[in-house]
């Protein structure tokens, strides 16, 4: 997923970068770097974000998958 695609998926999912950092349980700086194309969005995260944007899953379901014990 390119940085442009990532940002577009955030918009389509009505999700801020801060919201994405909470959902994926990563630092806000990591999400910012994904959005700028400084680092590659992991495939699993890209797929989950696409599913969220398409209405195939929910924020809560994804958040639960990335929760740390």
C-alpha cells in the first residue's frame, strides 16, 4: 500500500491518524511515517484498513486483534 493509498483509506474509513495509531496499537509517529511514505505499511495492517474502509469489519474488531496483553 502506498502512502497515498493509506491516506485515502483513512479518509474512506473516517479515521484520523491518531485513531489509526490507537486501533493498530502503534505510536502516532509510526502512522505519520506510513502516511508520508517514509516506511512501508505492513501488509496485515493495509488489509485490515481496507476491510474497515469497505465496511467488512469494525474499529473494535481490529482494535481487539492488535491489543497487547
